[in-house]
């Protein structure tokens, strides 16, 4: 009796200790994930797609975008690219940003609100990954996490949060943050449905799985893989009582998808989506090695803990580790295949690896801590800690230059192109500034994925143009030099900050006003809903016609970008905020 009582007291103490650890660790994880990289301003070090969704959020706030898609679905050009069908595959994300614009207006406040909303979603996603890991540990191996596990989860999440892959997602206004949050939430609700054999939770999980599809179509694949892998492992363990809840999840998600595909046909047709993916491979070519490195960047230094887990035979036999490993590999498989076929993979596109990667990283660090605490093995802890610090602090640009020189000097020319497309075909090594990128860390996004847009200057320019309260034409520089971003994204920001006309809310998805950037000015005319015409080409006859009509024509100049191609004419500076200069056409062209 005394022995049993003593054991009971010990178990109660352990339970209280674990409860305290949980209460302490989870808020710390959330706060670190929320506040880390909080120095980022809106649209700083962001992806070039972010301004696209900023402008679309304005359209979503001003119009019933879903009704527009339903009415115009048959006329929308199908396929990838900067067009209406592409945006439809992210429609839930667009509508979410549209709600922010409805609340705060199309101003700087809305951009800040968008950024903090997506920071919150990323912080919640990291937090939910640990909660999901704990739930799966109870489900797959019937084991309550110990003190080492909670400490390891904190180390694993910090190793991810400090990484540039997380910084990028936190600073982007693209579809990955909401898709990641919904994916992890779906996985957690489904695991609860399995644990409680709850059909109600199964219904909620099915709705979340469809919501994942609604926010970002391709994000549904990791969710489906989670569903099928969990189903297979439960069937293998002969836990048949949970299967009805999982069938309910799949049935609800499929029912919602079928209605959605019918209502917006052919935009969500499976064959259309498959063709969409195939065409994307042709539109976004890239080097296999860069794509594989982008996958590494997405996980950051959390790969260190995960690698320890995968290299430890004892851990590989664990049911939770096997589940996370299978989920990770199967989710990555399509991207690995695409990269081998030459499609460019960006770090942000691999957001879905977070949940399985953090599970593996937590188990890896738990093993390291246990070896250190119980067996006093300092060498493993020192080696892994040193590797983590090395990956976090070694300048990426220096390693890139050194590896580039090595490949140029030691590999055959035929192989060099698979590593660096810019390497010359002769024996001369093209040198570059080794420290052109000041960001420390080997696993950082390339510079072209970290573009900072000076939205405040775009806002100033918009205020100037739209405050004129009359039709105007703005000729902007469409041409760019190699390695430069298109100025079209600044035009999108100017449109976002421009005033809107609530009496003319209709939007033509067939010909969005920011997709045909190379159309001549003669094909465009100002409207009540948008009095500013943005174009890149104008000829002498139209310039004369606009001059006769007393319509102002402006030219936007940008440092280091070629000036727009316009007929020879007199220009006067009316506004300047480096690198932007706004000129007004004040004289007639020489052709008149």
C-alpha cells in the first residue's frame, strides 16, 4: 500500500512539473516567434509577389471578388502567370487581406496591420507545431513528453525562428503564412478527432482541409499526405475506432471541394490544375542545386536537430519519428521532382515542412540533452552547438564566392552550369564582390528574394497624382537591366494608395489593369474609377492629342533604370524623392 502510494505521489509530482513546464515554454515560444525580427518594416526584405496581393486586397475590399470570379470564370485565361487564374489559386489569402483594407482603408495603416496579422499567424503556427507534436506523441507512442522534451522543443523552435526562412515568411504578405497556420491547425484538429474518435472534430478537420485548399491550392497536398499517413499508421496499429472520424474528414473536404469546383468551373478543375503545374515548370526554370539549397534555407538551422534525429538508429525506429519523416519526405517529393526537372524552387514555397521538421528537430535535441544529462556526453552537444553557430554566423556571400571559385576551377564546364548559371564558358573566373550581401548566416535567402520596397514614396507619388482630381497619364520605365526588379510593383503600390470610386466597383478579371504592362498608351483611357492611366509606350500622335485636350502627361524616372521611351519633348521636374523623379511634359514634341 505504501509502495503504491509512494508511486502515486511521484507520478503526481511529475505531472505537476510537466504542467508547469508546458505553461512556461509555450508562451515563451509564442512571444519569441512573434517579436523576433520585429524590426522589419512593411514590404521590407519581401518577395516580389507581395505588392501584387497588396493591390488585389484593395480590389477585394471594393468589390465582391468571389461573385466576379463566378460570373467571369468561363472567360478567364487558364494557366500560370501574373493573371486572374493564378490569383484564384490564392483567393482565400486575397480575401483575408481585403478584410484588412476594409477595416483600415488603403493606407499605410493597412500595410502595418497586414504585416502584424501575418506575424501573428506565423507565431501561432510555430506554437501549434509544438502542440501538434505533443498530441502526436501521445497518439502514436502513448508517452507524455518529459522535461527534456519541453526544453528540446524550445531549442528547436528557436533554431527555426532565428533563421532567415522564418524571417522571410514573417515579413511577406504572400499566401504562405495563413496556409501554414491552417495546415497545422487542421493536423491538430484531426489528431484530436482520432484520439477522441469524434465525428464532430472530423467534420471540423474536413472544413479546415478545404479552407487550406481555398487559401492556397497547392498547400492542400501536405494536408492530404498527413491524413493518409496517419490513416495508414492507425490501420497498422489496428486502432480502427478512429477510422470513421478520418473518413468523415475526407468526406466533408471532398464535398466542399466538389461544390466549389462546380461553382467556379473550370477554375478548380483537377485537370486544369495539373496542366497549371506542368506549365509552371516551363515558366520558372532554375538550377537544381539552387532549388535544393532553397529547401534547406526554408528550414534554417532547425535542420541540425532534425539531422541528429535522422542519423540516430534508435530514434528512427520510434513511431513518432517515422511518422514525421514520412510526412516530410512525401510532402517534399513533388518539389524534389520539379527541381530535378529544372523548375526554380524558392524558400518560401517550402513553408509546409515546418511541422514535421520541428517534430524531428525536437526529438533530435531531446536525444542530445538526454545524452548530455544522463551520460555526460559533452562531445555531441559541443559538435551540434558548434555546427548550429557556424550555419547561423558564416557569411553566405563568402561561402558562395568560395564555392563558385572552386567549381569554376575544378569541375568540367559541362557541370558548372548546374551550379552557377553565370559562370563563363572559358577558363576565366568571373569575380564578384565576396561581401556584397551583409547578412550573416549560410542559410539565407538570395538577394532577389529579399527586395525592400519603399512604400512611403509610392504613397507620396500616389497622393500627388490622385490629388490632381483630373485625368492624367503616367509613363513609367518598363525596361530594366539584368538583375533588377520590375518597376511594375511600384505601380501596383501607387494604385493601392490611389483613391477609389465606390460608384464604380466592377472589376474585369479578364483584363486586370496591372497585368498588361507593355500595352501602348493609345489603348487606354482614364475612367471615373481610375483617373490615372499607367502605361509604358506613347507615340507622337497621341501625345499631341492629349496636349490638345489639355490632359497632363507625366514621366516617372528611376535611378539606374532606363528612362521610358517617349518622343523628344520638354520635361520639367514636379516631384522628387530619390530614387524617383516625376517629370511633367511641358512642351510639344519635335515631330509637331
